[in-house]
């Protein structure tokens, strides 16, 4: 069994971006600028946004964090997005999800200028991704593909089972894995809460992407020998032994699954850091495409 070390590979990606940013500076060009919008004070969202801002600092990107009260109206938030759209210094806009219930995720995502849609959630970005046209690929699926690519895992012809069908993880990764690319060229089964015989389907899988948000859901008896396991889940589980009061759990029961599989991503240190690295790559692309 080999660990797919997202922490290490994301560092390689950030180091490479840092060199590219230094080159832009040498040439007198502007550096990439990410604007992150955080509504409310959800602890997990705060952690994710802070990690993204920190990654910008590490790589030499400019970042602006816009904090807004969770009572902000939808219209006011849409105005903020409008201002960022027209700000020529801003290359990428990220709105941390989830948003408060009274605000439509869809309206907010659709309001982002597609040239700045570094999260890749805009329907036009998704449509382009489906058709294999160059675009911003959503950061988590993009990060997973970068990880598979880095470890030179030949996924051609594999049966991939994706558990979860969200617009930000399950659906896009199922499309990428089934694309005529390398990595890719898998035969993909996408599962969700209504899937029957999930265990049997997982047992047929050469590669499983677990993205359902249920801690330690995928157990050893659901995985065949030598399967490749990508654990996307991150759930805060109360843990009195931790200073923070919680532990981060993936969707995979690591202690049972790891001994059986060929490759596995840990939680933390797997898909999470790769998501940030992919976001940084998208922001760099947004900056370069503009010039
Ligand atoms: P969502 O809640 O949007 O989607 C969960 C999906 O899992 C749904 O499609 C749901 O099915 C399916 N599901 C739920 N329960 C079951 C079940 N018992 N059996 C089969 N399928 C099930 O979650 P996200 O996609 O946003 O996130 C998934 C996990 O990944 C979360 O833990 C999240 O925190 C984490 N995450 C991690 C990231 C990272 O950077 N590492 C980035 C983004 C997310 P249905 O559609 O039928 O409801």
C-alpha cells in the first residue's frame, strides 16, 4: 500500500507556481490576485478560507479576504460579486460555500464572471469541462486528477466507483475519470443515497472516490484487494482528546481499508491540500489568460 501524499505533492505544485510568479515579477507583470468572500463565521469555512489565503502568501499571489455578516442580503452579496467582477486587479473570485440559507448558491455562482470563476462552479465552466474544452475545473476533482497524474497511476480501463453526486465533487470527478485523458479513461459508476447494492458495486471497483461526507463509511469489507482509494470526506467529529475539541475524519475507515488497497489518500493530508493547490493553479491560469 502506498500513501498518495497530498501534502507533499501540493507543496511541489505551490513551489512551481512560486517560481512562475517570481518570473512574472521579473518581467514587470502583475501577480495573480485571488479575492475570497466569506459570509458568516462557520468554523470549517473559516479554516478553509484561511488555508487558501495562506497558500496565496506562500506562492507570492495577492489575496483579498472579504468578510461579510451572515445577515447580508442576497442583493448586497451580488453587488459585492459585481464589484469584484469589474475590478481589473482581481483575477479569481472564490465564494466559500455553504452560504446562509436565505442566499441562493446558484444565483451567487452564476453571478461570477466566468473569466474569474477559479472554483469552476459556473454552469459555463462545467459545460466546457464536460465537453473537454479548456476551462477552470472545480478544485477538488482537479486536485484528485493532479494527484493521480503525479503518481503516474494508469487508470485506463479501470472501473471507478464514485460515491456522491454533488456538483462540486461527485459529478465533476465522475466526468473527469470517464474522459478520454490520462488519467481518465475509466468506466464510471456514480452512486448516491438511493443506490442499491452499494457494497457490491464498491467491491467491483478498481478505484473508489468516497465523497459523501459520512465519517468512516467505506469499510474494509466494501473494498477489493489492490483497489485505489480516494477519500474526499472531511467531517469534524467531537474528540475531547484534541485541543480543538474535534478530529477530522474521512469517509474511509482507514485502518481497515489501507491494508487491502494499492494506493490511498489520508485524511488529513490527502485531497484537502490538493484542492488548495488546484485552486492556486486555476488562479494562476486566470491571471495568465487575461494578459
Ligand atoms: P454533499 O452533501 O453535497 O453530497 C454528498 C453526496 O453523497 C450526495 O450525492 C448524497 O446522495 C451522497 N450520499 C449521502 N449519503 C450516502 C450514502 N449513505 N450512500 C451513498 N451516497 C450517499 O457533499 P459534498 O460533495 O460537498 O462533500 C462530500 C464530502 O467531501 C464532505 O465530507 C465534504 O466536507 C468533503 N469535501 C472535501 C473537500 C476537500 O477539499 N477535501 C472539498 C469538498 C468537499 P444524494 O445526492 O442522494 O443526497
